[in-house]
């Protein structure tokens, strides 16, 4: 079967959106200038010089342009010189990034959104892909695992998490779904989430669990069980009846690929390697990436259709 080709209906608008993603025209409101420096805390000890908002601004520029901390400091000094603002030095940025709270920009959400969930690895340090292919990987090759939930209707990342690579996908799903303060109609995940705790956490939201059972799956609640049919059994019976391919299309599970698309965008735009070395700073860096990607999504996305 040949691969489908796609064309974009809104190419002029999408073309402008692609260019505007890297528009670094800088303007600062009076409110931002007033909040650049931190208010006195009233506590004993050294006081913060810069506000959290100022640190977030600097780290966002650093992440977007993939700069080293010293390079970020130098660029911002040149850009903000006309405003007579002091710029946090690189050591301050590194120290304040630890535990910095990052809120994800929210796009327009409808009632009862369908969330596509997935995870992927990003490298911290170690050999490049070419050396691994030629000579194998060493023990120093280290990764972090990034978990995301994507609104399938808009491509917006609605929640996420960063863990070490020994944390399973099924462990993180209930914890991430606890952050969902909006109406959820369905949650689609791959077979790695085919666990009881995942179904339970999705049921607590009143959402439909779209998780393909493993190949040797069996019914959990048989016909003589007095309670409601388990969501997993419902999916399994439908797959046995119409086949997995048709079930994916009819149930909406095929939309889960948008989570994979989000990871593809992350790695193409920001690379597949984190610059920070401390775990807390790495988590901040990842959430800044989420924030930037949501803003880019709001600027415009392609409206494509298959070409027969």
C-alpha cells in the first residue's frame, strides 16, 4: 500500500505562522518593566534581585534559540540595553531555574476534550547517534523520559511530566490526570498503559479509555458479573468483533498519533537533547518547551488533506 500524500489548504496563513515563530521583535510593557525586579520578601537573608517573571523571560529566550546560559546573558544584554535593565547572570539563571513554576498557555478548549497520551526520551548527555550505531552505547549515555497529554482537537499540550528513564508510562498517567481541571471525554494511550490503575484513573474523570489490550488479553469481568462492563472488556470485545484496525478508526484511537506528532515537533524545533544538567532544571527546561510549543500552535497550524 502506497503512502498517502497530503496538501495544505491554508498554506499562505501557515507560511506566515512559520515565519512569525522566530520573530524576535522585542517590546516590553510598562507592567513588565515594573515587575522585572523582585519585591522585598521581608525575610532575613539575601533578597532576590529579579522576579520569577524575569527569570522565565530569560530562560524562554534561551530555550527558543537553543543558547548556552552565557550566550543567553550576552544576547539579552544587547537586546535590553535600551531599557536600562540589568540582566541576570548565567549562574543566577541556572540557580533560579530549579523549581521555577511554569504555567502552560491555554488555547481555546471545548467541552469534553479528547486527550492523546504518550512518552518519549530526550538525551541528557552521552554519545551521538552516529557513534552509537558504529560502536554501541556506553554506560554514560543518559536520558530523561518526557510524558505529555495532547488535546487532539487543537494540538495543545494540556499537561506533562519529566521522569528518569526507569519510570513506566503506566505509573505516570494517574498522576498527570489528577492535574486535569477541565472536562475530558476520552483518553487514548498505547498498549503500555494497559494497566488497571490507568483504567481506574480515566474512569474517575468520567472519560472513555481508548487503550488497545495486549495480544493475549482476556476478559476481566465475564457476563455473570453483576457490575458494569469494564472499559477494557468493552474494547476487547469490539476488537474481537470488527478487528483492531477498524476499532482504532471507529473509536477515535487513531487520533493518539497526534501525541507522537507533538514529540516530533519538539525534537525538530528544540532538538532531542536537554542543555540543563540538574534534574530540576531539566524539568523546567521541558515545561518551557511545552509553553513555547503551545504559543507556536496558537500562531497557526497546517490544515492538510489527503491527495488521491
